[in-house]
C-alpha cells in the first residue's frame, strides 16, 4: 500500500460530488463513505456537491434519490448540497481570471480540423492530442466572428511540462504534458466544462483532500493546472480502486446489485451495507471483517486502501448482513423486518393479521435469513394457501405409504392436545415419533411439508403454533387427501 504521505490527521475538508443523472451506484456510495469516514475520523467537514452541469441528463428525481440513499446509509453531510447549475457566476468569474492570467485562449478550430490533428498525430505515433492556434491576430478573430464562429476557451498546456501527483493510494504519478491536450474550460455558449467547474469548486470550497475513483485520475492534472493558474493550492489526492464483479468486469446489475437502491430493495441493513462497502478496497487487518459504523470511523485510514481493484462479492455481503441481523436485539430486528416488508408492499392485501404474524415469526427466521428479502422463502407460506413445492412433493412421494402413516400419526396425536403451544406440540410429536419408532428426520420432515409445503421453513413446532390449531389440521388433511388419491391410483 502506498505510504508516500503520512495519514490524514488534521481536520480535513472532503467532498462527495455525484452527478444526478441516475441512481447512486455502489462505487459512488463507497466513495461517499470513504470521504465521510475521513471527515468523521479527523473532526473535519463532509461537503456534498451535485455536479449537474450536464443539463440534459441531470434530473431532480435523480438528485432526490441520491440524497435519500445517502440518508438511508446514514452518511450525513455538513455543508451543501451545492449545485453547480446554481454557480454559473462563480465559473464565469474564474474564466475571466484565467483570461487575465493568460492561462486560456479562444480556440476557433472546427471539429474537422481537430480530427485532422488527431489523425496526423496517430500517423506519427504520437498521442492524439489537440491544440488550438494561440497566435491569431485581432483581424483574423474578427473575420471568424463575423462568419458566425464562436470560440471555446482552451487551457494553454505547456507541452514540455509535467504534473506530479503524490497520491495517497497510487504513490507518485507523473503526467507528461505532451500527452495532455489543450483542454476546454468553457464551451462556446460560455458554460463551464467539468474540469473547470470541479477545479473551481474544490478551490472555492476549500477542499483539502479529494478522494475519488481511479477513473478520474486522468482529470487530476488538468484540474491541478486550473487551480494553480487561479493562484490556489491544490488539494491532496487519493484515487481509490474501481469495483469489479466476480468476473472481473465493471460492476453492474448482473452481479446482483449495482446501486444502493438495489441493496435496499434486496433487504440489506444500512449498517451492513456500510460495513461491506468499507471492505471494497480497504482493510484494517488480515482477519477482521465485522465493523460497526463507530468502529469504522475510529479505524479507517486512507493509507490502508489498496491499489488493486475491489471485487464485489454478493455472497460475502449476504454473510456480513446475516451476522449484523443476528446481532440485533429481537425487538429491533422485528421492527426492522416489519418496516421493510411494509415498505415493499409485501403486506398489502394480506389482511389485518399479517403484520401480527410477521412479528410472531420474526424471532424464528432471524437465525436463518441473510437478508429481509429471504423472509418469504422461510415464512411466506403463512400468508398463502397450502402449495406443496415440487421438491417437497417428491420427498413425500418417494414412499407414499410411509408419508401417510407418519403424517396421519402426527395429526392424530395433535388432535388430542388440550392446549396449543410450542412446548405442547413438541412434546406430543416427539412422543409420537418414539411410539412409531421413526428417526427424527423421517418423521418430522413430512410434518413440516404437510403444513408449509416446503422442505425449508421456520421450525416445525413453531410453524404449527403460528398457524393455529384449525388451520394446521386443515392443511394436514389436505396433504393426506392428496397422498391418499395418489396411493389409490397406484
């Protein structure tokens, strides 16, 4: 791990600057988290800035969703949200200062002329960079303007220069200016480009550390040039690794979850999502994987971020989430589960007793599920008519006669119970199991299938108690009738 610089200890001003053109990607959330942890660890400031200069793709809906997802994760910001679309006067003033400093020049080249420059460079095996003419005289400029040409403003890059980044993650990175074109800072309509707006904002907002994805590293020397031309001091930089799926390709929905919204919809806890996001490129040691948010704030260090791509593993995320679920107090878990099921519409149309059933079943599923979305697999049968899954039906029909005997034996014994409690049900079925001389699995699995239709569910005794006496008996008899019909046909 790169340690070209000591760790960040002084109060840091950091920023998260998403573009509101879509949902909050897992990579963006990880960037936000690292910045937030640095701010909280150093007693610094976390600034939220919305880079919405792409007027066509940026939407209020996307902005609202990004803010909501940050709030869901618990990543509160200290300043902002600032919107670049509301700062045109700041950028216009910066452009005028750059003009006065001679750092930028008006470029009138057409797209065809620029492409010809690139083609010539490629033919000479040079970097396909473009540079406008910086020596046009006033008469030529007036003629171009009269013909309707409007210039873009390009930064006058010194082709023989070099920009060096002392990066917290990647170490010393050098960019020769011969491979950096005279980049545009203002379009022909006067609107700022990303590299101008980001640089000006970092300078004007006093950002001390820029922590962002490594895909931005090629922009960094350009932004450093702008800041220096404006007389400012550049921030320190840390370019964190990209996040890949298990197939080593850029993370997308095919890997299970590409956005924070996906994680929320899949039933993950915010605290578990934070824990898992922190481990995408960072580690405290070689063995610790479980962290509370407070522990992450205390232990996080940018110098422990790896240069290697981070691999997003949905299985590991589920393991971490399951552990966090089991660490919750039962009341907290129950409230969180019921809240998630309500928010997803799962309880809609299931009747007034549905939430009561969820709350009663919550402690039974807690030890088995890894996300809230798995609740239906374990306890969804409570809310539906009996439907025996193919795998479960195959289990019963391997020996139809035996299944009829043990299910009938269980029903007969349960019908004699004076009270319907988990303890009474367990004692009765255990006693019947021994009377019939059956192995526990061979006796109890058919009981489970008879009432749930599944081979995997909440515990058999607890499931019977949840269903209630009458519904349990009805399902027993329905299953026995199906088996009897099959037996008669044979």
